[in-house]
């Protein structure tokens, strides 16, 4: 009998240790806590009587111990149920995270997730020596883009990005992913097509404030369906799709304006992506598009812009697209430690005519290329996504200064000579532009980036009497907050 009492005492003590002692935090203890305390007191009294050899009969002591054991078993089971319930609630509760990547809410099983992201870019633009073609020095919001993205089960992903910069709100991205497998995912909606390398780069990660000349010949957002995926453990990426068709450098209209579709595709290789050698940061690929366009105006024909976003080439108002439009774009990047290099070439060939004059039907071919180099002065890794996170973020009064990156770019955009004088006015449209630029990117934190660019562009033609358009000289700066 005496050997069983210490055992019971230890069991009750264990339950008491596991049970929250709320009596010290509340003036109204629970009934279970009162019962446990009462059991402890009765057990102590029982031990005293047994050790003192009192007159309590063995049968009476045995009955009291049995009662205590029964009540203890009931309380132990209640405690187990409480623990099971707490575990169930913990495993079913959504996980909420707020960090430098934004806000995310994920279901306990990981199948459902909603993320809130955002990018705000505030620019200051200054033009020098703009006597012939004055440009306004100005402050402006280049982008104000909140993004809602996530997954609805293992099969469905989505992304919705409005644009609030400018005079009116628009939708930049709005698509749904049907994720059959990492090797093949169907994306449907408004999205960036597969043509162009810098075009596919996030606006928060590009090296310069504005993209280079090659992007002027690539389509921007388009509406359609695209099959995409990764093969060979991520060493090969592909995308192929059908779209309404967008002119060079612009978004597609909200609906198909000419009852013609455009087909586009891209394949990109990173053969040494998962290897620890000097070629692990090399990627190269080819993209192309083809389709018919037929019509007048901005929905069908492009206008090409300088690094300062000034239009230096556009077609005459009577010129229309009338037939096939094809693009081809080889491109590459190479990132190794603090060094980065990105280059691309694109050729755009389009059938045009002076509306109503069949004799003027022809095909014009324009081309562009640019090469961008970068060097991270503070030693962080360069990459297609920029410096993801400084090794030592800037802190006022602290020792960290963030990351600094020097960038340089040279590029050229060449207009088909046959565009003049029938399809474009040589007194206002230049036939070629060459541009170079240098810049400094200061990543204070993973969310805050300051950008400073100086660019200079020269032009062939584009002024009255066959003269060259005056050089464009700019100094642009940007404050970017992204998460």
C-alpha cells in the first residue's frame, strides 16, 4: 500500500506541472484546478495518516486511494483532450507573415495563400541643352503598383496588379495560372508576352530607370494564353502562347482590334545553373513572334522613344499596318559574383502601306540592341533580380551603408531607310539613335533603392532640312520602395 502512494503522488504532481496554474493569474480558478488542488491535499493527508500508523483500516485507505486514482484518470483524460484540441487549432490556424517581402497569409496545409506586394517609384527628371525640342524638368510617379497574388489550392495561382501612376488607373497584370506541373503551367489573362529579356525583368530590378532600345521593339503586356514551364531541373525554360497582338513597345488593346492573333514563344537555357563553376550564371535564349496586323493608329503601329522617353520616330498618320508582323530576339545574361552583363538584340519586320494606295504596300524592318554591365561595389552578388538584399543595410547612426552598384549601358535603334519619305517624315522622325548611359544604384535596404542615371542620345536626321535632331542629355533620379 505504501509503495503505491508515492507513485500516485508523482502522477498527480506531473499533472499539476502540466496543467496551467491559473489561480495565480485569476481570482476564479477552474473546477479542474480546484479538483487537482483538493486531490493533492487529500493525498497529503492520506500519506500522513498511513505513515503515522493511525487507526484507518486498510480497506478504507484502499478505497480512498482507488477514488483518487479514478478521479486522477478522469483529469488526465481531460488534459489529453485539451492538448489535442490545442494541437488541432494550432495545425489548422493560418500562418501570417509580415516581412521585407510584404504580407502573406497561408493556410495550415500550404495550399491556399494570399500575398500583398507593392512597388512605388517617384522620379525626378532633368534635361540639359534642350533648346530645339524643349523637355519639361519634372517630378512624377513612374509606377504605383500594389499586387495581389497567391494560390487557390495546388492547381490555381493568380496575380492582379493595378497601376495608379498617371492620369487614370489601369490594370497592368491580371492572369490566372493553372499549375498542372512545373513542366507545364497554363497562364491566361493579361501578361507580359515571352518576347524580350529586359522586358521580362521586373520594373523594380532593372539596372536603369528606363529600359534600353531593344525593349522599344518588344511588345509590352498582351492578352491571351501561354503555356510555360521548366525542364531539366530548371536548366531550360520555355513559353509559347497565342495573343491578341501588341505593337512594338506598347500594351495590346483591351480587345482584339482586327480579328487577327499573334503567336509568340521563347526558350531560355542555363546549362550550368546548378553547378558551382564560373559558368553557373550564364543564360541565353531566343524569342520570336509572328502574326498579322491590319489597321491605323496606336493599336497597330509603334512609336519609338529615346532613353529620356521622348518620341523620335513615328509613322505618318495615313500609314497603316497591313499584313505580317514578325519579331526575333536572341539574348543572354551572365552574372558572376559582383559582375553582371545583359545583352539583347531584336528585329521587327512589319508590312505597312499608305491607307488606300495599294502601290505603297511594303515591308519595313527595324532593329535594336543594347548591352548593360553592372558591378556591385560592396561585394554582394549581382543578378537578374538586382541586389536582392544588402549584406549590411543602411541604418542612420549605424555602421551599415547598404549596397552600391555601378551600371553602364550602350545601345542603338535603327529604322529601315525605306521608311523615308513615304511612311515617315524625315523632318521630324530620326532614322537612327545611339545612346549611352551610366548610373549608380544604392540599395539602402531590401525595400528601399535610390537610382541616379545620366544618359546621352544622338540622332541621325529628325530635324528640318535634313539636319540631325539635337542630342538628348538627361539626369534622372528615382526613389523606389518595393516589397
